[in-house]
């Protein structure tokens, strides 16, 4: 390689990986407002925050989400995590039958035997960047024996998820979800309705526009398999008219055909048998009661028999919420009941229901409808000149910040004209002007930048005035 090429290589400019992005100020102020509102609203419904690991054993997701789903079959970021010698040795030595075999060996023989064993053990465990968090919440519920405390357990989380999808507007490879789960206790329909009411309250508080709630019931382990077989039988009859994806799903996951957005498949899908006509008595009653409970709470919804959701673990109630300004990726929230999931992951039989909100899309929708204004700029820009004023400026900045104002204190002296220009550029509301006169008299000059009005204040009066302007 020539010297020039090396230099060029050294100067490589890095860019964020496809499908990931930086969130920058002032937009991050909006993210914080959204998350703060989630903490507040979910808190009023009695939910506590859970913070989970970003990566988990691959098997946790494979088992819970389902092998035939897009998420598990093609979208997970998984990698082998090498076990160290200590972990591998611990695996051998924790097996009583193995230990028994080492009795009677001398130290060297034992070392050789362990060494041999080490070579036969798997060198790595597969781990995955979490594509969603419901499985992790269930894992944590089991791991911390939460079923032994008061039920139900109400938890929410906020954080990044990872799926290797084709990036587009509203679809990223690293995206953020705000979700909640309610585990244990009963599956009373009021629980389903209250979870939905909580999301709708959250969206209302944020003034999200064009919100539409779709609900459905996809039955239980009793009635759903019978319906799926009926659906499969009907799909086989029209197989030739379907696209490749749907043809494949007839075998792997016929319910997912109902998700299809392909134009030419729509008239075919409309004629397929509908799950509402095949629910067992218990599921039918549960679904009817959920709808009644929603009405009781004044939550508007529409029924959508094609809403089956992409993940395997759902049963009975499913719901999805769409919002304005998102184009084709308009789902901001998806959720549903998953009563068998904790058991599937090795825990006791446990009722469960939850949802996940796509925070990126929620933010996009708020911005598109003009509800995403984020605080920018500073409250006060301190324009100071002269060595005497420097000390006063530092003290003023400290007391204003302690009182909760956002303050910009220029690190080096500037002419007043330049300082005021800078204050304008930063979007400051006020400029505090400190020169020799102000320091000598103890009367500081405050300029309101929008109007150009000026006034003189002592330090205490200044604080009082600014408090009333907050
Ligand atoms: P799911 O976990 O698939 O039920 O998704 C729940 C919500 O997360 C969806 O309604 C979307 O708002 C959001 N979401 C899912 N995948 C992505 C993605 N790749 N990029 C951005 N948001 C996503």
C-alpha cells in the first residue's frame, strides 16, 4: 500500500451503521418529554419501571417469539459469546457424577481429565440483541420469583430494540420501545381494557393526532388451532392466486396471511373464514366483556378481524394503535394477551398481557402534526465585559442555574454587540448585561430579547422577576 493510501485510510470518516441513527438536541428534549410523560402516566396506573439487559440468550427469543416469525428467522442480531475456561470448568465440576470420577486420581491425572472434558464442552453460548422485551420481562418475573409477591405485577420499560429490517421512514434497525406488561393474577377482561385505557391516556396526554385503536380476539389454545386448520384448508384452495410469501405462510403460519398488504390478495382474504365465528364459548365471552369494559372507560375502538399480530405468543385479546403522519409504517403500538408465555419459559402458569409502543414513530407523528415542539435555546445569556464583571457573571450564572434557569456563560469576554448577537442565535429569552457600571452599582441590566425592553434589577429582584416569567 502506498503512503498516500495509508493516510487516506487513517482519515476514514465513520458513519452510523445503516438503520441506526443519532438523536440530537433539540429533538432529544422531545424524547425526554415523551418518556417523562410515560413515567408519570404509567405511575398513576400503579406500574413500576423495570430495566433489563440489552442482550439475552438467543434461545429465550427463539422459544417465546417463535421460529416461524420474521423476527426470529431473519431479523435477530445474534453472535456467539465465548465461555471462559472458568465457566466451562465450573460446568464440569458442578456435575456430581463427574466429580465422583475424579476421586482416587492424583492431581496431575485430575488436571488431565478436566482438560480433556473442557475440550468437549461447547465453547460459546449464543446471545442476541433483544428484538423486543416481553420475553425478557417474563424471564425476570420467573428469575426473581415475582409470582410469590402480590399479584398482578405491573411493569414497564423504555429502551432500544434491535431488528435487522430494511430501513425506511419509521423503520430502523435500532429503534426504541416503551412497553408495559401485567403478569399474574386473573385474566379478567377489565385488565385488558385498563391496559388499553392506559396507552390511550398516555397518547391523549401527548396530544397525539389521528389515533385509531383496532381490537380483535385470536382465541385460545382450544379454539385457535381448529380455526387455523380451517383457514389453512381454505388457503390451500386458493394457493395459486397468492404471492410467494403467503404461499409459504400457508405451511408455516397461516394467520400471518391475514397481515398481507398485497393489493391482489385483498379480495381473496376478505372471503376467508373469520376467527370471530370460530371462537370457543369462553373466548367469545371474554372478547365481548373486553369490549364492554372499553366502552365503560369511554375508549373508542374498531374491531379488526385481520389483526393477528406477528409474534407467536399472543392469544385472545390483540390490539394495535395507528396514528397520523406515518405513511405505511403507521402502527405506533401493538399489544395483546399471552397467558401461556411464562409457563413456556419454565415458570408457573401465569396470565399476562402487555403492549409495546414504537417510540421513534410516536415522536415522528408528534413532529408531523406540530405537537413535537421541543424547548430550545436558553433562558438567560450573560453578556459580561471586564475583569470585575467576570466574577459577578460567574456568581450570577451559579445562582440562576440553582434556581432552575438554563444559562449560557461565555467563556471569554466579548463586546456587548457580539454577545447580544450570539444570545439571539442561541434563542435566549433574556440577556443579562454585566459591565463595570452594573458591578459598581449592584444594579444589573436585563434585556428581553424579543421586545428589546431593558430594566435594572438587584440580584434578588432579578431572580424574583425571572421566576414570574418562567
Ligand atoms: P412489535 O414488537 O413488533 O409488536 O412492535 C411494536 C411497535 O414497535 C410497532 O407498532 C412499531 O411502532 C414499533 N416497531 C417495531 N419494529 C420497528 C422498527 N424496525 N423500527 C421502528 N419501530 C418499530
